[in-house]
């Protein structure tokens, strides 16, 4: 898995590793990614490590910030964009 390779290259404690792994899994589920060979998963993993490097430990926050940092619209945002509805 892309995030585990990046984690192994750094020096992270068990809490950070758990948060990054959970964030990566959640982000892949949200974006419907299932291929570790997909270049997007590598970019996502790098973004997750970067966000977690700021000290954030909440997996949902890490996942959302990483997805946002990559400029990827989440499925719910894509449907709002198609209907013209603004975010509330």
C-alpha cells in the first residue's frame, strides 16, 4: 500500500501511523480507489503524510484535507456541482 511505504521511510510513532493508515483507507473509500498501482493513490498517500506532518491526528480530517489539497472533488461535491447547489 502506498501510504505504508511512505510511513516506513519516515519516523512516526504508533499514533501517527494509525491515523495515517486510517485516513488513507477512508480517503480511498471516499474516492472509490482500490488499486495500489493507481498513481492517484501515491499522490494521495503523499498528501496524507504531509497533512499528518502538521500534527493532525484525526483520520477523517487528515483524509479530507489530503483530498482537498489534491484538488479532487469528492463524490458528494461532484453531485452538488452538477445540480448547481452550493455547499452549506
